[in-house]
C-alpha cells in the first residue's frame, strides 16, 4: 500500500487578554460598528501579553500537539512553521521554536513558510508531501502563529478584526489513506492591496524616516469577493481529485474572517452549517492559524466524525488561496 499521511493531533495557544468592542472604543477612541460585528462575527479581540512573542506562542501550541499525539520532541522529524508575523526578519522563527521545545538536542530540521493567511493549508500540504515522498520523515510538526496586534495603529475600525494566537498539528505517516487532495492557487496582481510593506526596497532607516507608518498593517485597496468566488471551486476541485462526495464530509473549516461568507459558501455547496465550525466569535480573526484552530475547537466539541473527510479552505493576502482534504482516521 502507498505511504500516506494523517493528522494525529492538534494544540493551541489562546492569549488570555480579551477585549470587547466597548473596551476597544474606550482604549483607542475607535467605535466598532455593530453591523460589522454581525457580518464578521468577530465579537472579541485576543491580545498576547507583553511577555509573549511569536516563538513562545508557537512553542506552547506545539508542546500541546506533541503531548496530544502521545509523542516526545525526540519523535519529531521536522518542524515547519508558517506565519506573516515572524519573530524577526532574520533569523527564521522556527529554529527558536525548536530550541524552546528542546529539539536542538536532536538537531531537528526546521523551516519557515510565509503563505500569509492561507498558511495552514500550505503547511499541511508541505508536510504530507514530505512524508509521502521520504520514508525518513514519519512525524512532522506544523505550527501556525499570528501576532498581528503588534502591527496595528488602532486608528481604523477594520483593525478590530485582528487577534493573536498559535496552533499546531502533528502530521504522521500512515498506511491508511489519510491525505486525499490539495488545490492551491495564487494571483500576484493583488500583491499591493493589503499587508505590512516594510522591506529592504531601500535603506530601512530612510524608509521609516519617509513614512513612519510603514511598519504597520496597511489596507490600501479593498479586495473583490475572492472567497465567495473561489472557495466553492477549491472545494469542488479537492472533492474531484480526492474522489469523495459531500456526504463524506464531516467538516469544512475556513479562514475565520467573515461568518456571512462562510454561510454563503455552505449554502452554495448545498451543505448544512453543522458541517462547518467557526471560532472567530471566541478568538477573533487569527489569520493563518484560523482553519487549524477551528479544527482544534471542533475536536474539543466532538464535531469531527472518524472515517469522514475534513476539508481546510484558506485565503491570504498576496493573494494566495488553497484547499486540502484529509480523511479523519
């Protein structure tokens, strides 16, 4: 039987600081429109305490995932971390996470991936590809971390969306067919729409002097409805490639940015809302972590049926989109 890959565990770090819309207005003088809250379903903002960094948050989520898998750090063959809020421009964030986990004793290789808010899908696809292609990789730790609140000016209502969090999963080799299919796409013509555009296009001191706000998240142009346009197509593509039907699906887990979009896509697919799960009301928008974080929460709530298919669907600035499907075994 061909070598496959499966998700065996998850772990998460949720910051303890919780801010409501009313508290946000008192803190920054920015009123959050109740209609915006209803459309997005982002009802709280989670902020990491000053002592936490992307690496420390990632390590806490990773440790939980390792323990939930019944493993030890020495059992991990590779650590792959995805984020767009790295600990530093250089060095990579994943080696520090490896050290915090005690993985330096075993010289576990690490890799950083920047796939913006599509990160979980890309991480899972890289992990399953490594496992299926190379027998020396049996347990791969994937980690997503999002520390976007540190890049906000808190001057605009849209900044209410963003929270901090970390999530991790252990992806392991399997004789049973866990991994089923992936569909990825990107369109770089949207590269200049939304992001943190601080980079070495010229001397960084000159950049900051010219525009002190360049170090903050910047919404330059509004996106067209790319999620409504492409999420159904991505799901249909992995269904076709993975040879499963809507009846086989236990959960479709989306980027947790706008509940109305999730509801619209589920309706278009003809699937009940019981087959999806959302967490933005509890955790805020947590970027690249959000689909895996929804899985972590869905598992805790008994919503993932064994033997059925879990589909992850994500989008991120740049822009990048993707869907990946695993049978839960």
